C-alpha cells in the first residue's frame, strides 16, 4: 500500500504519521504497516502536523532520525511530547548510523525502528509499544458527549447545562463514596465536567448558569499549546457546583479567526483534564466543525422535538453528516419537549430520522421557565420534576457506560485492545 504524500486514508483505516523526506524510508515503512493501516507522510519541518493529528487521530507518529534529517527530528519530537503527550512517538533510522539511533534515544522517543531490519520487526516493535501503553493506561482521558440540534429553540442548551450539573453531582458522589470505602491515589482525583457552550444563541449556557466568563473557546484555541491545569483553573469560568464552562466569544466574528482543526484539537486536549465534556452544538451552523466534533465524541445525541420544522431540519443535518462520511453508529435520538397528546410518537420520529431512540424528555416549559426566571436550574431546585427525573436517567446511563465503579474513567481505551487484536492477526510477521 503506497500511500501518496499527505494523502488522507480511507474512513475507518488506522492511520500512522511519518515525518520524513527520504523516499526509500517512506516506501519501507508504508509497506511494513500496509496490513495495519495507512501511512500519511509529512515533511519533517511541517507546520501542519497539529492539524493532521487533529483531523486523522493517528495511532502513532514515526519520525525519521536519519543523519540528514536529525536537525529537525529532535525539535519535532520535543514539540509532539509537549503538545500531544498521549500520542506514541517512534523514531526510525538505520543501524549503520549509530549516531542517529543515539540521538533518537537521547531525545526520549518511545521506541526505535531499524529501517535496515525486516518489516516484521517494525510490526513487532509497534505491537509491543501498544501493549505496553495499554497495560499502563490509567484512564486519564475523559469522554466527550456532543449534543446536536438542527435549529435554535429545541432545548439543547437547557439539556446540556442540566446534564452537566447532574453528571458533575453524580461524579462527586461516586468519588466521595469511593474515598470512604478505599484509599484512592492522588492521581485519581476527580476533574469533573466541562460544558462547552458552543450553541446558538451564543453564551446561553453561561446565562442559564448565572455565570460570567472572560475566557472563550477562541481564547482556548489560541492558548492550546499553553493549556495546563493551572491555566484552566484560573481562566475558565466555574459554576458554583464546580462545572467548568467554556463559551463562544461575545463577538462571534472571532470564530472565523480559528480553524476547525484547531477547534477539534482543543476539544481533544481538554479530555486530558476533565472526566466528561458536554459539547452543546444546538443550532451551530458550521457543518464541517460539527462533523469533526462528532468524530471526536464518544457519543452524540441528536435532539429533536415533535414539530415538523425540527424533524425536517434534523433530517437535513443528518444527511449533511452522512455526506461527510461520519460514522453514524455513535449517534442516537433524544426526543425533547415530548407531549403524549400530539399524534406523533417518538418511535415515528426515530424511524423518520433513521436513528435509534435513546431517550424521551417530557415537555415541561412552564416549570423550566419559572426556574429560569429565578436564575435557577430546574434539575437542582425540583429533582422530582419529570424533566429532572428524565435528565437524571440520562446521567446515570452515561455514568454506567463510561465510568468504572471507582468513579474514574475505565482503565483501558478499547481502541488499544482492538489494535492489539489486529496485530496478532496480522500475517506480516512472517
């Protein structure tokens, strides 16, 4: 499989990035990994590697440490370990150039591939690294839930803010129970929930939570390389419950100044700091960004009500996502504002949109409006209300699906297990 330079692999194929300008090395590695996925080649000094990582989600990055490329290989490795610490980075070189191998090992690469050896050795080295990563992984990456709404007014922001509050409370309770029962290592401390307030009308999530923020999603993208726990604690707005909120900027024209790739890279980076992210994309009109966010999210709930306009708009949104070859298997339907007196069932809507029905939330406009007028959230002031009960059910489902009994994310990403299985089935080891 000779992947063209800077090509994008087929949907569903595992991807490996290779920073090299040596044609022979490119051919060797592409052939060696041909049974495992696609190799996308970048010039070692490229500035677009962050964009490629965000777009393609590679399994690993290979850097050519040959003598003629050593000047750019070292700095590139340092940049990757700083900006993408969870991504495995392997060096390539030839044993006839011991200086290249020494430079790679001194740089701190995860492993070394000898281009002069057999392709089976490359597969074996990569497999061993993936297995090691899998066994050591402690579940530090959080989960992302995207909420889509084809138009404003479907109640997506109210649902997103309600979910963020109830999920954060549930995580806190689970953590407290675990700490009371067993000793929990300090590194397992709960990071809680972040609400990405990206829906339209802009910044309604902040409004519902009665919270102010001077730091926006655009600011987050611009400071992507500087993100750490301290910056997030001081810059992000926090509701009194502890939920972190990252809204759109007050001036939406700023959104045009950042790329979709960098925006998705920020969402992915934030999973290093929060157990859960709730991404409110209700009414968001930029379909390419929506599509990339859906690809990054572990689950996507499409929110729709019983109105004909909402159903038609949602059908068009789903058509646009399918056109962009988005994997629809992680998408499900949440029918919001459901009125049993309306002669259109949730099952009817599910069949019309060709989405599995995940949940039905009852119409409770009066209690929701009454709570909002007092600057409160119904899920906190009236926990027995049918709306609050429905949101609590959704929250428990999320917690059961993605969190272990200790209240922490599962210890292993299932992606690694699938990769290991593929390695073991590969006949390329001869």
